[in-house]
């Protein structure tokens, strides 16, 4: 499989196929990428991590004082 995201400079594009694709049916698709936010080359790892942290912040729970009691968890008599 070949996948490349490019910004063409003109209307002509040459594609070099690997030897294992020669003589086989291949599908070539070209479509415009509308949103640059999905393009990983335009967004740094730090910015993506910051976005994820901001998105999940309201759902985070502090479990630092939580202690698991196995006996209490397995007490089926109550």
C-alpha cells in the first residue's frame, strides 16, 4: 500500500509503484483534504496533547487517596 499526502505544484503527477504491484489491479484515488487539523504534519505533538488534555479535563477524577480493599470487594453477605 502506498499513501502520501502532498501539495501538488502542477497538474501532472508521476507515481512509482513497487515491483509487487506490477501486473495487478490497483486503485488510485485523489481527493482534496478540507481540514488541516487532521494533517499531522501541520500540528505538533505538544499541541495535540494539550487539546486532548483540555478536552478530557472535566472528566478527570482524583484517585490518589483511593485504597482497594479486596475483602470488602468480595463480601457478598451484605
